């Protein structure tokens, strides 16, 4: 006899075991120390920034936007596998409790994230409003109720076979309006009116999908994408056999590859360069870290703090690009290349050096635009020195180990 409770426990248990195995590698890494340092530095500057805000600062709008985004993004972790769309599809009517348990565990996990976001934003609200932190618990309870509504509404969207592209926008507007009204302490009747609109919206979704079936392919695809994102993170610290490669053409970057001559000693330089530009998320990771680092450098005014921040982002970028060395390790045809292994090592470290130096120049340019010429020069020198040590000393010893 089919037991949905046992099935859910088995799936959730295996997922927890899988996540725990890789999280152990992540939290045992020295990279966590660097991230903690960044968080501490960010918290310090955040507190200093809050002290400069006037009492008329629109904190309610800022909090409504940020919390609205976290509330609207409400996926249900369903633990489904690719084969389920064949073997579990006939049992869809008997899986209501299975999906309900998935919704509860999703609320617990996302509720914890919501707690952290509210804790980060609350000092801003307490300073501007002058009310202190006594409203923290009531706000958290209200936000958890809103999150529950978002999870339920998002789940109903998986019954629409023709799509419903406006759902995200509608829920974001309702979430933002309700959270703004909560923080602004508006009239109770206005709050009830917004809540009524949210109830009506959910009832409308339910009425239109009451007699339809789930989009199993969409559910499974979303679950696989979430796990691939986690496996990519874990792959920075250990080999992940379950990670699937993804390739994007990016024809607009071919001009960078055309500069590499077709000679024997540059075979691996071409391979690693094309891999960086097309495979996985190496290029996206470089762009994200460069943008985040540039924003931080622009708003931080302490000179040596800017240099330290630039070096930290160089380390984060270089460390997370090290898996590029083993990207093709399971491809046996590379052993057929009539190319010496020393050319492979030279190619990887040369490319890594070019990437880090590009980031160094961009960071120096941001500081230069601010008018801090001396700090820009010092950042440039410190960045070049750190990049050389990281590439030709640290990375070589790490890859050998």
C-alpha cells in the first residue's frame, strides 16, 4: 500500500543527508572566516550609515521593497525526482499530505531567512521611527502569515497549464503594500482591506485550478535548478559528481578568443578561456563579485578599508575560480592532446592572473572616479601583488594538494 508519509520522510531524509554532507565541507573551509570578516565589516558600516540618517528617511518604503522581494519569492521544496512524473503521476490525488508537509518545511526554512532579513532591517526602522525594537515580534508574526499566503498562492500557480505571468507582480505589489502599511501603522480598516484583497486573490487562483492537475515537469525542473545552484556552491569546496554542466554560447565574447593564436603551447589557454566564458557560471560569478565589490568600494570612505575590501574580493574571485582547473578532468580525450602538461599549468595560471588583474583595474577605476587618486594607486599595487602571490604561490600549492 502506498504510504505518502513514508515517502516524504525518505525523500526529506535523503535531501537533508545530501545537504549536510556538502555543508560540512563548506563550513569547514577558511573561506567562511573571510565571509564572516566581510559580514562584520558590512555591519559596522551599516551601523555608521544608520546614524547619519535623518528622522524623515523613508525607512518604511525601503523595508517594504526588500521584504516584499523575500516574501514574493516563495518556492515549495517538493523533493521530487525526474522519474516521479511517470511513477507518481497516477497517485497525484493521494499526495495532498505529502505536498502539505513540503509546504510546512518550506515555511520553516524561509521563515528563518525572513527572520534574518527583518533583524538586519530593524535597526534602520528603530532609528528612524524612534519606536525601538518592541514591535519586532509582532512584525515577525505578521510577516510569517504573509509568507504562508505567498507559499500557498505560489503553489496554486503550478496548476495553471497555460502560465500566469502576472502572478509575481501582483503578489509583490500586495506584499509591499501590506508591509508598508504595517510599518507605517496605518488605519486598521486599510490593513483589513489589503488582507481581504489577498484572500480574494488566492480564492480566485483556487477556483480556476480546482479541477486541474499539477504541472509535474515544471515542479521537477524547479527542484533540479535549486539543487544545481547548491551543488555549484559545494563544488567550490569539494568534487560534486551530481553537478551537471551547463553551456551558453555567448557569441558576443568570441572576439576575446580570437586573440589567442592557434599554436600548440596555447591549446589549453584556448580551452580554459572558452570554458570560463561559456561553461558553468564562471563568468557570471566574476561579474557578480566585481559588481558587488565595486559598489562596496564606492560607498566605503575609509581608504585602507577600501584596499582591504578589494583584496578580499580578489581572494573570493580567485578561490571560486579554482575549480576551473578540474572542469575537464573526466574527459579522457584531453589525454590525447600532444601537449606537455606544463603548458596546461601555464595556461590556467595565466588566465587566472588575467582575470584577477582585470578586476584589480576595475576596482582601481572605481576609486579613481571618486577622486581618491592615491588610494587608487595603492589598491592597484596591492591588488597586483596579491594576485601574483595568489596565482603563482597559493593556487599552485593548493592544486598540487
